[in-house]
C-alpha cells in the first residue's frame, strides 16, 4: 500500500493506493464524520461487485450506512440526479456532521463530491475510486460536478475529499475501454511532468493491459503524486494546474464533435480517453511545427499511446471548423481565446495562448495521416 | 460612504455602505471580471426600481450585461430556478472569466451567489443588497444557496463575493415587514457583540423606522463590521460563527412550525424576522432561568424589539412538541443535539449544548405571556 498526501488550502488528505483497501473504508469514513450517518452513492454496476464489502466495512466501524445506486454511465451526472440525492439525504436524516461516500468511477465520485459540496453548504466525503481514470485523475484535486445537457461539468464546485481509496484490485472488473481512458491520462501525466514514467509505460505496457496489480499500484501511485504536486501548487486552476489540460483543448473539441455527429473516434467508441489521445497527438504536432518539440519525442508519445490500445489516427471525417467552434465554446476558453499546453520534451510543457486557428487546422489534418 | 474590509481565507473583499452607490457597480464588477460578460440576476420588484441604473453602470464600465429577473419571494430560491439560470448563463456565453451580479434582497443574492459558486466550479460575483436583511446579514459571510421543499438553504455553498454594495437609499422602497426582518438581525448583533449598538437602537428606533439615511448608514455599517469580525475569525461555522445563531434555534423551529401550520406569528405574517425576534425572547428566557442573564438585560431586549415593531409574544397557539421535533430536524443540529447560544449580558453570549427539552418547553410557554 502506498499513501500520498495531498496538501490544499486549509486542509490535507491522504490518497491510499493498494489492493484490498475496501475493508479500510469504514475507518476512513468514521474519521471524517462527527455523527453516525454515512450516505453511500454508487452505480448499479459497481454495486454488484463492491457494495456489500463497502457497507460491511462502514457498519463494522460503527456507522449507519444508507446506500443509493444511480444508473451507470455519464447520464447520471445531472442536476436532476443531484436533486434526487438531496431528497434522499434529507429523508435519511443526514446531518452536517455526517459523511458522504462515493464508490465508483469518475462519474460517481464527481456526483457524490458535488452533492457533498452543496448539501448543507458542504459535508465531508470520502472517495473510493474503482476506475483507473478515477484513481489517477478524478480522485485528486477536489473537482466535483454534474453535466449540463450542452456542456460537461458545467455545474460544479471545488470540494476536497477527507480521504481517497484507490483499490487497484477493483480494476480487475473494469471494462477494457475504461482502462484505456485511464491510460490516456497516465500518458498525459508522463508527458507533462515525468520522463521516467514514460519509460516505465514503454517497458510495462503489456503488464498494465494485463492488469498486473503490482505494476498498477506503482503507476497509479506515481500518477497521484504528479497530480497532487500540480494541484497543491495551484488549487484553483489559476496557472500551473492548467498544464493538466494538455491534450484536452483539442481533445474536448473532438469529443464534443464526435458526440454531436454520433461519430466514432479512431475506429472505436467516442470515449474521453480516445479523444484525449487524439488531442495529445494533435497538440504535440502543433508543438513540433513550432520547433518546440523534437521529432523523436513526438514519435515516442505516439508509439506508447498505440501500444496501450489508444488511437493515434482518426479513421473518420472531421469538420475542422466545427471543432474550432466547439473548442471556443469550452468552459476553459476565456473571452473565446483558446489556451494550449504544448510539450517541449517528454516530461516538460509550456502554456501558449497564441496558437492560431491555422495551426489547429493543420494539427487536426495530421490526425488523418496513416 | 463607509467601507468595511472582510478578510477570509485566501481573499478579502470590501462592503461599501452609503447612498447612491448603484452608479459604482460597473467599476466593482469590472474589477472582478476577466472578460466583458456580466450576468445580472434580480427579481421583478427590484428590477422596477433599480435595474435601469444597474445596467447603465455596467455598460458605462465597458461590460456587456445580460439581465434576468426571477419571480419575487422565497419561491425563487429553488434548484429548478438555478437550473434555468445555468441554461441562460451558458446561452449568454458567460465564461469562467465573467462576473455574476446579484441585485436584490437575500433571496436574490443567495441564489445569485449559489449559481456563481457552481457555474464552471465558481465564477466571480458582486452582491448589491437592496434589503436591510441582505445588507446586515446575507451580504457578509459567503453563504449562498437555494431551498429544498422541506428545508430552507439545504443546498448551498460558501462562495465569497468580490465586492458588496449596500446602498441604504434602496431601503426607501423596502416594504415595512422586510425592514422589520432586517431589524431583528440588527438586535441580534447588538445582543451577541455590542452593548453600544443596543443603546443606539434604543435611542434611534424612531429614526430607523422612518428610514433616516444617516442613521441607517451608521447602523448598517456597524452591523457589517460585527458580522465581518465574526466571519473572518471563523469562516465555516466551526466555532465563533455559531454565535450568529442566537435566536435562531428556537426561531427556525417557530418559523417552520408557522409555515407548516399556516399560522401567523405574534399577530403578523410568519416572517423570518418575527420568528427570530420570538426566538431571542425565548432563548433569553432560557438564559435568565439558568441565572446567566440579568432581568434588566432581558427586559431591554424585549423593549427594543417591541419598539422596532417586532413581536415579543405569540398570540397563536403553539405545539411545543412539534417545535422541538422541528428544531432537531434543523440542519444546524448534529446527531439530533440542539445547540444554543445564550446571552450572558447585552453584548455577550455563550454557547450551550446541554439545554434540556424541558427548558425549551418553558421558554416556548413564556411566549404566551402578556
């Protein structure tokens, strides 16, 4: 088991990474609460595998858990679902001293964190991440929220959890496509901050795809460390934290475009991970054309993405002008200006807000290359 | 004009109190934003009087304001109304660098602050308080939120404004009953923290009721100072901030009871201010019966409330057991335990969590005394 401390304004919390961590949930939740009430939010898929042990652990710690399973998938991240949860929390008598537990992937923890942030102006919460994306990304940084029909994560708040459990054993039941989504963020972390991590991914791609627990634990822990460093330095996305958006300016636009058009991405489903992989390929190309990034570094990123089962080319037609419009619509744009994070080398990025529309067009075109 | 600085974790902002402050809104909003977008939220009543000058001031500062008037009254403080506002903010293209302006009483500023807290995980906002309650209470402390059908302010967040304007000129159009609601909180501030303020209220009750601008400015400024001191010392209601709940443990219960029963309070409408006045009368009685508070101090509180047009006796029957149950249901109760703030003297209170149900019953009974 590895323990990583996340330091944020006015508080700090631990992310624990390992196997068989679910039995420790009760202890963590108990430490976070001042009353016996625990309100657990999960989804129907995760509940099948892990709700029993989670509830058992909460009970063993002397808490009185009440559990709700929301429908699986991004569709549960709505204001209406949050409204339903407030009703249930109130009816369950959850008071300000109680604790909310989010048990699931990023959708569940974003939703659970958001209702915890806004129920009685904030109650404590504990995240139990059961997806790779959740473990390496959503679990650190305190971002919580729900989607608006026209904009993902439009409605949200920053609300740090009291503790995070990342049980890599739970990744055994994760669908392949969701594992890949997590791996895209892992590659991103390597590219923005850690050349040694990229080497590890190059060496251990097979073991990761085979879900080797020891390799997963080491890789998740290093990713949590990277994210924690960045987030601690910049809790609210004023500056350094923006580097986490590498691949996401183009990636979000491609993702929105594919959703809107009902299109596939690189011959597979239009997942966030596939979109981010393609976004990194495009943004690395912008960097190379500017003379910022060496050709070898661009190639290594491309190869590791491909080895991890992520797309590096688009097999589908793409309307570049529509993508540009969607990028400007993104909530990270300010006054319609696109902000980019561009790699200078493996493990090092710079921020740029002077990327021209033509540079983006050329980069999008490169995704059609074979 | 008086300017009071509110210091909170990681930021600070000014509350400006005076007359003719509306023309300065544009400057404040501009300083808070990083893009030209300003999204103004008001209600239909306030809009009649003050929307024109507010929009004019925003435009004069180079901002592009978009305004929405919600229906007047507590009924607008819902999650559904917040959802409608997110839609409009997104359609208006409000980005993360934009600013939200709440122009109105506590309902409008609570709602505006909540959508500002949760739109894109938080955008800047400016409060323009046009009610006495808003100016002396809601405008300081960063509490924002909406109501749940069964619990006021259940859904909310802490989100400090970038600036607050308290234009006492706008109190000229405030209905009498709403003026009294603000005065109840003013008496509360005097009782918990400032004997000199109580003396001033005793001397200037007539001028306050006549809405003398100079007296209002002085009284509002002193109240903002008191609230700012308490809130700066304890931003999130861990300890000292609880003293602001004086009168509110019983007051909230009476208010909920009257709503539930459709009853009047002290021969008038069941407003928050009337409930808090009665709550302070009951809680001062608990303090006196404990030997904490002198009879003279209890009498002075009672007299000043009466002179300000607030009730000190209930003319209506009250179900004490139901009141007790409602108090336990309140979101400030923890594990069903009632927390009280009891006066020791004019200007000084202590916290108590050992008040028995019988003490509450006796105090409620005292409200029937003539």
